[in-house]
């Protein structure tokens, strides 16, 4: 979250801007918030609601991040960024859930 806050406080991205492509900021939002959601979910992993909690925390932080950007010169609030945050978190959690389920099924069949 501190890294996200730091990046949101930046008015320019210097050398990173030359690697940009159309919608690269949305991809970056999706990846960063996907990682955040997985980290939060893993922090409460044994709980049945871990994925939901990870998603809610990530999207909630995305809302506060967009509000924060409203006060940063050269940045603005964006509903599109918030959608990318939410989708990135959901996709990352879904992928982790599939991997976890596959591993549990493989263990149940005697493979390790």
C-alpha cells in the first residue's frame, strides 16, 4: 500500500513513460491491485472469506487512492482506473483460487 501511495504521489514517471503503450496505465493498475488483493487474502488465508476480504480491501484502497490522486498536480480521479483495480484484483484472486484448488485435488489423488 505504501508503494501504491508513493506511485500515486508522482506527477511524472520519467524513464517508465517511454515503455508505455495504449492502456498501459490500466494494465499497471490491474497488476498492482491484483498483487495487493492476493497479499491481503494470503494474510488471512485460512478464513473462508479470505478472497472476498482481499477484494474488498483492494477496491477500498483503490477508492482512497483515486481520491488521493485528485490532490496531486497533474493527476486526476478516474473511474476507469478504479474499474481496472477491481478487475485486476478479481482476476488475480480467481487465478490463485484455481491454482489452490488444483493443488488440493492433486494432493487428494496422492501426488505431491
